[in-house]
C-alpha cells in the first residue's frame, strides 16, 4: 500500500515558516482541489496522479520519498 505523508510535510512547513498552514493555503498555492488534499490526508489507499504529487513536492520543497512511502500489506 502507498501511504502519503502529507500531514508530516504540513507540520514541517509550519515549523519552517513559523505559521499555521491551512489546506486552503495549500490549495491556493498548488491549484489542487481541497477535496483531493483531504482525501490524500485522510483516506487510506487513495490514489492520485503524478501531477498532483509533483505540485505537492514543489510546494513543500521535498522529494517524492518525503511525501510518499510504500508500506507492505
């Protein structure tokens, strides 16, 4: 199973920027729909496209391995 580490990246960015980052902030900066972000954050096994992953990596300034991990079933 693929696990998204969006929550961890949000926490790191909040710490780096010394401010609270909302889903609306991420939506406005990336153009990713808020419901898509919510599903990535909360829905186990959610599948998304590489364009979304690319935009998230760009926004958080991280690599793909910082955002996604494989967890054996």
